[in-house]
C-alpha cells in the first residue's frame, strides 16, 4: 500500500524502527535519536561507511575492508577458487555506527 501510494505520486511519511523497511520503501531517510543524526537517500547513507564485508568459505568470520582492499581480497579468493560473498553496509550498520560515535 505504501509503495503504491508513493509510486502514484503521493508524499508518504513513514516512521519505523525497522530500518530494512525504511531502506526498501523510502526515497529519503532521517536517522534519529532524540534529534536528526543523519539524512539522505538510503544509498547515500550506506556509502558514508567506507567498508564492505567479505565472507568466504575459508574463514569463520567476515572481514571488513575498504572497496580498494576488497578488490585484492576478492582477487585472491578467485585465484584460490574459494566461494565468497560481498555485503555492503545496511542502514542498520550506518545507524549503529552513528550511535557509537555519539556515545564517544
């Protein structure tokens, strides 16, 4: 219903604690905690974090690296024929990062 209203040209204001919902349905997001912490499109906000996670079959934990470092990590995994996946930051990652900086 929300997507239909938005796609039909209506302005929709949505408040939610579910950041994946905001990421999927919103053109513009305001991350708030008693005040506006950050605003922008979901893509703009996700790009503010300088890392991606690379998870591979030869490691128990994903590693966080910059995009430039990820190219080298991925090239090595491909060369060794190890299965992997790359995950970009989510809005939840952005929100938690902003909250951590607020607490410092």
